[in-house]
């Protein structure tokens, strides 16, 4: 009986730890991914996001760099906030 309980607990734990991944971008599916798809991965792959990572200030710097050097257009405050929340939550190192 103990082994069965342990197996069930392990299965529940593993299931909850695995986030769903978007098959197109390879990014974690979460609130804000539509903004990432609309403003980020149209120019570069999701892999760029996955291999980078940092706290909110790191991602803010990336947005500024993309706007200054790579043609990323102006974002509304709401768009920027959703993008930063998504990146900070899912890709903070």
C-alpha cells in the first residue's frame, strides 16, 4: 500500500511540475504568451528567450535593446507589463 501511495504522489508531483509548452515557439504556455508571439518571436525564435533569462530589469533592458537596435516598435504600457510579467515569471534565472 505504501508503494502505491508513493507512486500516486510521485505522478501528481511530476504532472504539476511540467508546464505546457507551445509547439510553435517552444515557450511555456502562460498568460502573456500571445504578446510574446506578437512582439518577440516574429523576429527571433523562442530559443533566444529560453537561453537568456534574468530578473525584470534584465528583460526591460532586452526590450530597450530590441527597440533601439533591432526595430521593435513602441509597446503600450499594458503590453510591456504583460511581456515583462511573462518573461520574469517563466524565464528568470
